[in-house]
C-alpha cells in the first residue's frame, strides 16, 4: 500500500530481479526506514535478502544476500545479537 493509502505498489517483481536467483520469491517482507528484507520461498538455495529502499522500482535493483537459510523461509529472525 502506498503512503497515502490510495493504491498498491509492487515491491518485488520477478522480471526486475535477475542478479539473485529467485529473489522475487518473498516470504515475510520486513520494512525498515532505509531498506527492506525478506526470506526466500525457495527450497533449493534460500537466503535472507536485503535491498535498499532507493532500489524500489529500479530496472535491475541491487539485492544483497545476508544469510543462507537451510530451506524455504517461513519466517525471518535476527542474525546477529546487535540487531544488524
């Protein structure tokens, strides 16, 4: 939902994410002030991913692999004790 609550806007699109395999298979997107993070709904090689908010809508946004998860992500969790 956009900030004004008047429309839906796509966050991740399969056709714009070629750098990270299956990046648009999102489970549990978390919105932070400067970035978004999500786990992949992908059993073969799932990761916790992160993308700066300024990349939303970019033709080929930069997506960072934060942590490898053992299987399909059903939820996400803190990976470091300092909360980063």
